[in-house]
C-alpha cells in the first residue's frame, strides 16, 4: 500500500497549484476554480488521514466541506453575474471600486 | 515497488497535470474541463482510500453540479477569453516565488518533519460504507447536518436575490398589467 507521505506531497502540490491560480489568473471564474482545487487538496488529506487512522470523522468533515463549497460557488457565481452586469467584465483588475 | 504505488503515481501525475492545465489554459472553458479531469482522478483516489460515498459525492457534487454551474456562467456571460492586458509589474514572479516557498515549507514540515512514515493499510469492508456515514450523520452529527441545510437554503435565497433584476414588480403592476413599465432585466 501507499505511504501517507505520498498523499501529503500530492495534496501540497495541488494546493500550491490552487494558490498560483488565485495569484496569477485575472479571470474571476478561473480564480473560483482554483479555490475549488484548494478545497479538493484539503479534502484529499482529510480522506487520507481518515483511512490512515481508521476514523470516520474525516470523511464526515469532507461531506460538510463539499456542501459548504457548493453553497459558496452558488453565491460566488451569482456575485460574478451581478458584477458582470455593471462592469461588463470578469477581469478582477477591473473590479477596483465598490461603486456600481 | 508495489502495484499500489505505481497506480498512485499514475493518478497523481494525471491530477497534477490537469491542475497545471487548468492554471495555464487561456480559455476558461478548457480550465473547467481540466477541472473535471482533476476531480475525477481525486474521486478515484478516494475509492482507493476506501471512501466510496465520498468518491461518488465528489463526482455528483463537484464534477456534476459545480463544474456545470461554472460552464453555464462562462457561456452565459460569454467570457471564455479575456482581452490580454499586462499583470501588475512583478506579480507573476512574486506569485511563483511565494508558491515555491510554500511548497518547500509544506514538504519539509508535512513529509519529512511530521514523522508520519506509516503506510495506509486497506480499511475494513464495513469501515466507511454509505450506511455507516449516514448513521454518523444522523446521530452524532445531526446539528451540523441541519446547519448545512440552512447554509444551502441561505445560499439559494442569496443567489436568487443577487441575480434578481433591480426593479421588482409591485402589487400595482400586477393589478394594472396595461401600465407595466418595460424596464426589467
């Protein structure tokens, strides 16, 4: 079977890819996708430790993370649509004033 | 090298490659499709770790619902490609530097310094069946479960309110349909 450290390494790499996505991309939708990638990296670690220690709580927590991520995406994309209506762009460099 | 490590290596390679593809591709529709690949590979990793419920929830919630929502919004707004404009000076360099530093730190403290050198053994057959997870959700974790349903309800209401047109229909407009102003949407 696979050592736990391999999963730790994979999760770290995926998380850093998500961080780079948030920092490098200017398309707000891609930034959201990178956020989902970071959620997934942490979820993978939860499940790996759940299997490592044979405790079910990690998987329950992943379930809750998924539900909250779904809610977050729904509200976030609604915000994107609302911003696009006033700014006509989803470029985060353009969104630098709060006034609509 | 055991077969489990080889399978993990291939899956990890696909996961990292699809994540990098999501990061690099300029068209955000392709980014969403790379994300589907990444989520599917991670679902397979969940299956290997003995978490079938989480694996299938991953497929339905992430690959099924969230990415479809992304694609829907991308296509509705028509913003698959952004016009190219220069990033803030030095931002890319600093971002990559920060990423490398974080990765090094994570590798040092998670992989080498944590002392976690154990091997994940195959869990028992009845360890994380959907029945066991449902049992835990509805007994030990009933309150968080109900709180989740409230969060989802709030998200639905919030999404509807945020995308609602500014001019709401008043009762007068409903009573006199002939005088309704055409300023919605």
